[in-house]
């Protein structure tokens, strides 16, 4: 991925995840953003080695939900190996 594009990618995905969190769980934007930015899912999103731009924002949201429920974003159907 182009390094100049990476901040845009993070911003775009973060906004989508926050909006989905607000709509689905009734969280305020601040609370949704706080939860997402402090998540393992977000740390993975920030790591270019994870190549998360290959996963849709819906997939990243699923990873975040799995992390909230199970404690591990790797339980998401989007990245499980089973």
C-alpha cells in the first residue's frame, strides 16, 4: 500500500467502524471511538504487515465485534483458518 494513502485508509475505516458501533449498539461517537482505538483490532489495522486493507470495513467491524465478545479479533470469520 502507498504510504501516502495509509492515513486515509485508517481514517476511513475508523469512521465506518465508529458509525456502525453507534448504530448497532447505541454508543455515543466518543465512546465508540474510544473502544475502537483501544482495541486489538485497531492495532492490527495500524500494522501495515497485517494488510487489513484487503478486508472490507464490514469485515473489520466483525473482527472488532468478535474481540468485544470473545476477547480476540482473530475469532472473526474473516480471518479464522478453520
